[in-house]
């Protein structure tokens, strides 16, 4: 997400400064960055110094521990890291850049089981987070709303549903499936490849990452406040994702349930409504899911073929 957002903002002529916990000489930092500051936002003093030194005109807060599976293994760390880093950033903005609009990236995961009760989830639906990760994002969502109300900060909260595309690392369904296919191709396998998946009946609302960052950019351009869903507005099954990726490979690809990937408390069908976002900005998803899947697979082919750590 961050890489695509940097490229979009830089293409519009913005001078983009990155903040993150990675080392400043990290080879994976986008080349379009004007500069990069190695800052742990959980360190309140360091966060304030960084914001004061940059004096930003606009701020996108994307940083988070974002793996649902990892959050079950380490719930305390996930909730603490995500909430404390958001608090560090918002305090730094309050003290050093109170006039700058801020986008705080939250998640459609916050709706949880409420998402299975209606045809399409709107921003008015109750938050019923089904995992420690979702709890952390709901907490950040509430915290950002509090800073907007109590301190008058110009904050927009985005609840992005599943997104995918080129550049997405392991730990997400499209990326993991694309990586398995790219690895099989690189190994010269022929015939049928079985991909390990969790519950094949689960349906999710997928949007291309490039469409998501366009929504983020538009929301800050419009001076939006409050919460906005970012989604395609339709759900697809995991089996449809497998079939879509298979169309971009010479291999025959089949899904095979892996018990280790099954989740408890799974919400079976999630679909959001982007009417609120569209009404304010005119945004609609433009990139077809098939193009997203093809781009994700091609990115993994380049990564594995180029010798990078898959």
C-alpha cells in the first residue's frame, strides 16, 4: 500500500517523506521518496520530533501489524503496537501539525459478524471485531475519531476491505496463492498444482491496491472527515480467486483445504458499500479483479525469478 501511495503522490508533484521502523537504508524503500526517516511511532518523543522536522501538508497513517493470523498468536503485541503507534502519530500531529489533514487507515475487518447480516455493509453498521487484529483497528478507528472531536484535527478514517495486487507480501490470500503458483512455475512443475487454502466457501470483497490508494488520495483532496468504506461492493469466493489466478498460468491449478489455514469465528461472506465514498469523491473501482490477479502473479514471478526471498 505504502509503495503505491508514494508513487501516486510523487507523480502529482508532492515531496513525499516516509516514516517507519525499517532502517533508513532499507533497499525496499520506494525510490520516489524525497527522504525516509527511521522512526518508531510508539516512541512519543521521536514521533513529535519527526513530524515537527517535516512540517507535513498531508499525512497518511498506514503503519500497522496487519496479519490476522499473527494477531491470534500475539494478541497483546498486535493491539499494543497498532494502538500505541496511532496514538504517537496523532499526538505528534496535535502538537506539531494541527492543520494538516490526516488519513488513518482502518479496516473493514472491524465490522466482523455484522458483515454477514446484511447485503452490503455501510459505515453505520456496528463494529463487532472478530480477531485481535480487528480489535486493534477498531480501537485505532475510535481513537482517531476522538482526536477529531476533542482536538479538532482534520481526520478521515478509511475502512478498506480486502485489497490485493502487485507488491503484496506473504500472509494474504491472493499473495500467498500467487506465490505458490509462481514458485511451481519457477521449479518447472507440469500438470496440476494443488494450492493450500483455508475455508474455500469464504467470500470476500477484493479491491485493487491501486484503486484503494486513489480513494485515499481523493479523500484528503476533498477534505473528508469521518469514516469511509473502501471496497468493490461485491464478494468472491476463494475458489474464484484460485480459478482467476489459474487463467494466468500454464499450470492446472486446484485448491486443497489445509486444516492449518482454517480459522475459528470465520465470517463467511463480507461485502461492503462504497456509496458514501462515491457520493463525496466520485470514486469507483476501475481495475477489474482479473487484472489485479494477473498483476499479483506477475509480481511474484519477477520476485522469485529474480532471486529475491519469496
